[in-house]
């Protein structure tokens, strides 16, 4: 019996996939089809896949060509499968010619002709109108967002808005992206041009921009913090739900594929019960930067607090017993460095954030059997290790990571808008609202500590 194996994503199953499977089956007597998991596809940079793995498996099964269907979920699996199942022929479409020649040492490799003029990518772009996105705020994030959005099909950036037209960042932005400038100071008019906004304006303006956009029927992706109080954050999510709109808080870590993997490993029991999380995020900011000069809305905690909270909320939940903060403030009341301690019934967490103090910046998740160590920049999660009492035993993970990480949150935003991922688990409304609760508690603490300082100076 000749055993044949082939692999694919098979998203939005089409004639090209059908022909490939038919030819693959004809190469032997028994066909094994490996369908990629979502996680594997994200890791290899395929971030636009729309259908979940079970749907894609079903489509492959419906063809009747597959004698066995397996899930492909990691790099290097092809060699394992070929040996495990005693495969004689590995086959794939001719778009991959050369790529899999290394498998020749295990079995015969056959590249089948690719069906011309049809692809999942083309179907995706015909199925949906691109989502027209407008950017609010033309500071540091805007150019990064524009270059990363190019990797997400369905995202089309058509305009940028900045009410402070004389701002330095604005003239620089205008030089680089003249076609995106929409000359208006009227936000409502700007909203009329678009389907969705990405809000990257100063922290204190996020809530208002988000609220107006939702009221006008636009989807919102907002930089963190979405708002400064739990009530306002809750109100925005309620509004989004009532109007059936997507609202996402852009806390990058939550959407990066490697971070998902790290959370999964932590939850798998490999390090036993999780007892402690230590999360640091520090970046030295210029002395004249907003982070270090705006005593009301700048500072380290508002800047990095949401990011350090993500692993804590994901792994220990929102049901904490006690929380405390300690900050070092400059003379105008800007928090330059903070330490937060959170206590749960049977676990604890601490986090440090800084704009004027540099720390190691790592994430350590400690359990009863071992710990996970992810070094800075752990929020992009390009590498992490599982370590044990026996210091010789180290398991390393190197999830692939592309660009600067923004493409993953943009991709999630678009998937949600076009309806393929409405119940996104990556950062839920509840998690986002919980972050606002902690931000609010921090504000109370900060106001008490800095009450003698006149913020307006
Ligand atoms: N295919 C084809 N003709 C098309 C489109 C796709 O023959 N017009 C083939 C591809 O060459 C591949 C299979 O259909 O053999 C599945 O294609 P995709 O779903 O795009 O999956 P792909 O990314 O090619 O996965 O481990 C995964 C594999 O390496 C390939």
C-alpha cells in the first residue's frame, strides 16, 4: 500500500484545494491530510485565515479523498508524521517547489501542479469590502500602524485626523503620508469617511474619541488605556454591544502568537499550580516626552500598567483580595517608577513599570513544579523558557514573530469586524474593564501621594 501525505490550511475551501487533494489521492492508496491549526498558521505568518480548524477539517472530509485527517500544529511535524505513519510520498502544490526537498531523505517528494487563478487570498478579498480605517492621532504609533496594516488583508487606511494641526508630529506625518491628511477639525466629518478608527492620540482623549466613534456606528481599536475609569470603560463596551460594533483595546502582548503560546504552556500544568507572577515593563523615556512631563495623564503606570496586567489577569483572574502600589514621583508628580502587588487567595503577583528607571524587564511565572521565564521584550514573546529545580533541564520556545507586533492586533480587529472572531478570547471586554478598575485604583493612590503638588505647574 502506498501512503501519501499532504498539508494545507484549506481556508474557504475552493477548486484548487479540491484538485490538489484529488491528485494527491491518485498518487497512492491511502491519503493522509494535515490541516494546520490556527496557532501554527499564526506562527508561520499566515494571519488572515478566516475559518476555524474544525470547519476546515470538515471541508477536507467532505471531499471524500482523505483516508485520515490530522492536525499540523508545529514546525518539524512533517518529518515526525512521515516516520510515524510510514509515508511513501509527500506532496504539495507547485507554489512550494523546492521548499520541501529536504523531506527527500525520508520519502519521495512530489510537487503537483497548482490550479491557476484561484486562491483563498483572492476569495477573501472578493468576499468582503475592505474595512476603511481612519487613524486618530499622528504621533509615534500612526506610521507604525500604517506599515503593519499592509500585512493584513482587508485593512485599508484611508485617512488620519489630528485636531492640533500645528503639532510637530503632524507636520512630519504630513510629509510622509500626504494623501492620508483630511483637512478638517471636525471629528464627526472625519468619521463619515470611514468604517473604523484606530485611536492613538494622547491617553486622556481615548475615551471621548471612542465614544463618539461608537455613537456614529464605527468600530474602534484604541490604544491603552481605553479610559481611566471602570465606569467609562464598561459604558464603552455596553455601547459597542448595543450597536453591534467591535471595540478592542490595543494591548499588543495579548494578540501576539508567542504570548498565547506562553499562556497555554503556563495553563497546561507543566509548571504545576501557578503561585506567583512577576511582570516588568520599563522603557527610559526622553525627559521632554509626554510620559515624563504630563503629571496628570503621563507617567509609567498608565503607559505600561495595562501590558503588565495582561499575564496577571489571564493566569490569576480578576478575583483578587488585595492590591497595593508604591511609586517614585518626580517633583511635578509624574510617576517615574512603580511597583504593584496583587494578592489572591492562593497566589500573588507583582509588577514594575518605569519611564525613568530601567529594570531587567522580564516576565516570570512561578509554579509548584517549575517556572516560565520570558525576557524583555516578553510582550512580543519571541522566546521563553520553562525551567525546573534541576537547572540543567530547560525547555526553550522560539515562537516566530513578524514585524513589530501590531499586525496581530490589526488582524484580530479586522477578523472581528468581518464576523469571523466575534468571541475573541485574546483580550475580552471583562479583562479590559478589569484593567480600568486597576488604573482607577492607581489614580486614587497617585492622587493621595501627590496631593501637595500643583499639577497645573
Ligand atoms: N493549492 C493548489 N492550487 C491553488 C491553491 C492551493 O494546488 N490554486 C494547493 C497548495 O499548493 C497546497 C494546498 O492546495 O498544496 C493547500 O493550500 P493552502 O490552504 O494555501 O495551504 P498552504 O499554505 O499551501 O499549506 O504545512 C502547510 C503546507 O506547507 C502548505
